[in-house]
């Protein structure tokens, strides 16, 4: 399949969430994965705001990216935070040159193998609701083809969060959806931690297992996560991905 057809399929995969009931956490994780697949970035992380509280790390293609996002949010500075504040792209082709600007973040990025970063705004209509961060494994990366595609993916994902582009959605509806998304992310992270401990695997592997199980059986990852937390499904069942447990993950 050529790149154009692959891109078309990727956009369709994001846009098909425009139904009445979809999982925003899953949508943003798919956004992160697609940005990695169609760019030279080594990893992608996404932060989100519910419009009231601080930014939250909501999705990442790998745990290293999630940790870099968390560090930025803890220090209150960095490309993703600056991008969210200004609503503009932040391009850092050489992270090492920003040591005075971000004295805690820069050494961590270099140690993690990300000597370059680009942050793109995640917009919902007129509002900036977060940022999409592309972490690069080399300095001075060629991003000419990466950024338009990543921004387009981000715009489609943000549109999907409105549920239906043809229906008027007020600010209060958008705010409520963002708040639910952040609450769902907490449940997913709790379930990932529990699965990791139960199975003796990494948190990243546990997240993949959770998503694979949900996708294989047609359940939402957040519904499955809550079922795991409430012990309605045993961790061993999810780790083994059996058929029988799928029904108990489905919402009533």
C-alpha cells in the first residue's frame, strides 16, 4: 500500500470515532500511534486540559514519552507547556542548547534519547485544549513532511471529540467531555498498574495488553479498565485474553 493510501486509511481510522459513543482515551492513543507511524519521531506524547485544572498526560506511544510529559507538567515548563500556553508550535531542534531555559528537562530528554522535540497545539474550535509532542531520536530532524501530517491528525482527532461535527456543541458540553476523558485516563492507568504487577510485566506492556483485549472483543478500553479495577474481571483473564471474560467487560 502506497503512502497516500496509508494516510487515507489512517485518517479514516481516526474519523470513524464520530459516532455517539466512543472512547476519547483510545482515540488519543491512536492519534499518538499514527503520528509515530507517519513521521520520523521516535515517540509521541499528548497532554490535555479539562479547562479548569492543570494539564494532564493523557496518551503516549511509549513510557519514555509519558515520563517526559510528566516531567514537563511537574516542572511547569517545557515545549508542551509552552505550546499550550501560546497556542503555537514550539520547535526545539537541539534540546542541549536549551539547558539554561529548561535545566531539569533537558538532561532527562537527552538521557531518554530525545535530543529534539516539536510540540503542536491540540485545538478544539477556537480553544487550545492540549498539545501533541513529537520526540525525535536525532538533532535537527527534517520535519517538513512530519508536521503538516501530525497537525492534520490532531485536528481530526479534536473534531472527533465533538462527537458529531454537524451538531451544535456548547462550551459546557466540551468541558464535560474533557473532564470525563481525564477521569477515564486515571482508570486506565490504575488498571495498567494492576495488570503490570499481576503479570510481572512492564506498564507499557500492560497497556498494550489492555488495548489489545479491548479491541479484540469490541469493548471500550476504559470500560475494561474499570472492570479490572473492580475485580469484575480477573487480571489473569485479561493477560490471557480469553473469550469468556469479554462479555463481563461490556457496559450494561
